[in-house]
């Protein structure tokens, strides 16, 4: 049993995918040779007409004709190559970025000057013929291997008189059969190496360039990050609703019950009344802390009434006067809106804690596809992102960068401090 398994691994593994790979190589041979007649025509025309001093316009026309035909058949050959890999190798070659079709000369010229088209021309006109030579070599190896390995079959197909009169064929046939078997074991490896070479060449010349791949990767990562940010923001809003509608309501009910108990139960011992008073006070403090926590997660007013009302509420709670001016024709996305709220809220908190300011101004406006935030104060200045020292500017810059925004802080010594934030809010 172990010997049978070993023979299957040794003998069967090389030939397991050889059939599909050989079919892929054979199907690619005519596609690789399709442009060769056009280039032979071009070379023959130049060799025949240049020594004969043919007029230049005629020469240019005859030379340009096969080149134009090459440009015409290149997209068709590319489609054939993609179908070949899809049908025989189960592989989809990625499409390069090409401009959309147009009806004017500008669009036609743009399509003819794309790098993707000329990479395809290089594949079919230069790499294709070289790969065709390798295809013929591999197919020739397979043909020679099959013929040599089955030499005894061919010999027994000959007339019996020949086998009787020429008995020396047995030794020669044994050597030929051994050589054929060796080629049979070599064939799958040669075919596999050629298929890998062809696939790599096709991916480089028929697929997107490295720059296009990086651009697609960046776009995919940006889309993935946007999805993560949206999911995070939605989860934060869910937690806020659960806290507001669940835990907060139960704490309020507890505080009310404790207040009623303190007011109605007048015959309680002094120690019990003291315990109720302490529990009532802690319940109210817990409610206040929970309110701050909920407001920090995602204030309900932001979701219900928008950025203007939410920032006005923040400004009203601060100990210094804050002027808030919000000009938004339409609300941005929830993620951008949440980032704008938290950036302004944290910036105003920093003003109160560190700036020694007497007033602050907040301006929010939308300029085309950009949400512009400006937070200014008349404080002492000297704020530095690189050496924030607990002011939170570095955290604000990271939060802004999470949505591809820009953050700048101008804070000379002696003030004033101006924080400018630009957030993309394309629809």
C-alpha cells in the first residue's frame, strides 16, 4: 500500500496539471504569432522600397499600414489572451485603467497614447513571438517524448519481415524509449516553468502597472478605512443610546426613589438617614458623570439637530464667552460631522485649561467639498503639536487625519492661537 502511494506521488504529481498547462501553451501559440505576419510585411516593405527610392509619402503610408493594423488587432488579441487564461488556467488577468470611449479626436488621441495600450503592443509584437518560440520548443519536447516512449508501438506497426531481418532494432528502441520516458518526466517541469513565465509576462504587460496597482490598493484601503470609521461611529451611537435609554434612566429612577425616601420617611434613625443622603448624592454624581460620558461618546443633540446646535451647547457650558458661527447649507456625513464636533469640543477644552484666554471664536463653514473649522482664542499662545505636553493637539491631528483631513495650529508666543481644520465632505 505504501509503495502504491509512493508511486502515485512520484509518477502522478508531475502529470496532474500537465494537461491543462500544455493546453494553455498550445492555445497561446496562434495568439502569440498573430502579429508576426504584420511585422514581416513591414520589414519586407522597407527592405523592398527603401533601396528603390520610393517617394516618401508612399513609403510612409505603406509603413504605417501594418502598424495601424497592429494597433487595431491589439485589443482583440488581449481579449483572446484573457479568455485563454480564464478558460484554461482559471485566472482573471486584472484590467489596466484606460480612458473611457469618446467620439472626438481628443478622446481617440488619449486612448492611443495610454501606457496600457503600448504595453499591450509590446506584449503582442515583441514578447509574443519570443514566447511562441518557447511554446514550439515545449510542444516539440512533448511530441518527441510521446513518440520516443511509444517506439515499440510504432515498430510493431511495421511489416513482420522488417522486424525479422533487422533484429538490432530492439537495443536502439530501448534507448529511444528510455530517452522518451526521461523527456516525459522533463515535459511537465518545462511546461510549468513556461506557464509561469507567460503568466508573469501577461500580468506585467497586459495588466495594470505598478503605479496603478498601488493606486487601486490605496483606494481599497481608503474605502475599507471609511467603512471601519462608519462602523465605529455607528457603534458609538448605539452605545450612547443604550446608556441614555437604559443605565441612565435606571440611575435617575434610583435617585428619585432615594429622594422620595428621604422626604417621606421622617422617623428613620439618624444613621439610616445619613446613608440615604449619601446614596442620593452619589446617585446624582453618577448621573452627572454618565451624562458627561454619553456626551463624550456621541451627543444626542448632534445626531438630532446637527453641528450648529451641538457646538452651541458646548460653548454654553464653558466658563468663557465663545462665539459660534456655523454656515452649512447641508449636513456632512455622520462620520465627518462627529470628527468636527469632537475636534472643536476638545480644542475649546484646551483653551479653557491651558490658554488663559478670555474669549474664543468658532467658525464652521463649507467651501465646495471641504468643511472648514477655525477655532481662535486670545490666550497666551505657545501651543506646539510636537511638544503638546498634554494639550491634546497631537490627538486632534490624528483624529483629523483619520478622515483624510488637514490640521494646522498657529500659536506664536503671546497669542493669539488659531487652529484650522479642513475635512473632506464630498457627497
